[in-house]
């Protein structure tokens, strides 16, 4: 995905190759495993088909009523009648898509998602609004209008279309493609984060509305507003806001942990080699409570003078528990086992 990442960073459209494979057998497996609304949809034109056209009848499981579960036979029938299948955020359900999505997020320090479309002959997929967009050909030959250009994608071929509206065109036969949408961190988000932290007494004064006619500020109100803005500018810290956003970004990335069951059953020894997973989003930050290593929604906290232990864990190409610096011998294996179980580390083959 290096070429795709380069296109997004430069803001220039262009073709690239990628390794993600998704064929009709993968779709069969997803359908058999069970798909549910609202992330699963069937579309005809710009309208979503009602669940009655593709879902099993609602049923109960214990005290829970399960509805909007896809019936594979009904889904196939809809596809044969030219309905388009849409899977929103397929990276939450399909391992290879999760790995590709995580690679993009780590490289761009941004949020991204992967949506998948299966389009039969005569079917259509919704247009993609301008943004940081990647198109991925998955099955059959898929065709798009990208700005003024027509782009055909075979499986394994992609096209970066940053800032350009994309219109998928009806294929000659059944085709599948994915749309990767990247959301960058904007200065507006930084400003809003700083505003969330701003708590000044002037901000708690009543702001009087004019219900029946346009409001005109009195001189006192204007001075109050200008004073409040000035105090916000003095108090706001962009670096603090960016650091808070980075921590939230890391905490909210979904874990992708292939091999974690095997690691959980392994008898870890002091000389067992482990390494940080390359696809884990992680971050080290400090506050008054200590030094925190955040990853996969988890957090490990140590005292300030032990920061070098966390840095050793995330920066070492590989290590074994016996090599942990400044950690008492009896605590090394339990410490590493906790990181292994939580998904930061993996067994080194």
C-alpha cells in the first residue's frame, strides 16, 4: 500500500497495486457466519431494500430478540434481481481488510474505514463524495467515473482519488470493489477539543437571546464576548489538544490480533522471544499519575522513572522477559504475559 499512501499524502490521483483478496467464496463465508443490519444493506438505485426482502424472520435467543439477520438465500435472490450488496465497515468483519485498514491508519495517523460493494450486471452503487478515497478492485472488472476520467479496476488493482467525486458504473457482470475512506484530523477538531477543556467563569454568565427578532449585542455583551474569546486564546494549548486527540485515536482503534489464541495458551518462559505486533496502534504519554502505554483500548501505567521499560518493549525488534531492564526477576514473565494476552506483543517465530 506504499503507493496508495504516497498518493494520499501528495493529494494526487493515481493507480497502485494491493494484496487484499476478496472473492465470492469470501462473501459466502460472511453470509454463512451471519450478517446483520444496519451495516449490511441491499440497494436498488439509491433506495435500500426493506429487511423483509432479505432478512430472516425475527426470532428470540433467550431474552434477546434477533432481527435484521440476513438470509443467504434471500440475499442471493436479491443479487440475481440486480440489487447491490453493501457492507459498511467490512474491516470489522474480514481479517485482511482489517490489516489493510490498520496499515493505512498507522501510516497516515488518521481514521479510516473500508466499505465493500458487490454489484451485479445492471446494478449500481452509490456515488462516493470527494475526500481522501481509495478504490480497490476485488472481483470481476469494476468501472468508475473519477472526475472526468473512466477507471477500470481488475482484482488487485487500486486507484487513489483524493478530493474527486467518484461514480461507480454498472458492470457487465458481477463485480466487487471496496471504498477506503480516510478521515484526517482537522484543525477544527483540535479547536473543539481545546474548547472542551476551557472552563472560565466568564463562560458561565447568561447569554440572553432575542426570541422574536434578530439579536443585537449591547456594548456590555460585546465586551464580555471579546473578553471571553481573548481568554480562550490565552488558555488554549494546541499541543495539549493534539496529544489528547492522538491518545483517543489510539484507544479507539479496534484490535486486530491474529494468533492471539495460540499465544494465550503458550507456556511463557524467561527465554521465550516476543516482539511488538507491527499492526498495533500504540502511544506513550505522561501525566501526574505516571507514564502510560495505550494500545488496543488497553492501558499500562508505570511510575515516571520506569518509562524506559515501556520504551524498551515497543522499540525492541525482539526480546525475551529475561532481558527486561529494571524489572524484578519474578515480575518479568507476568509483565510480558499481560502484554502478550492484551495483544501488544506476539510470539516471535
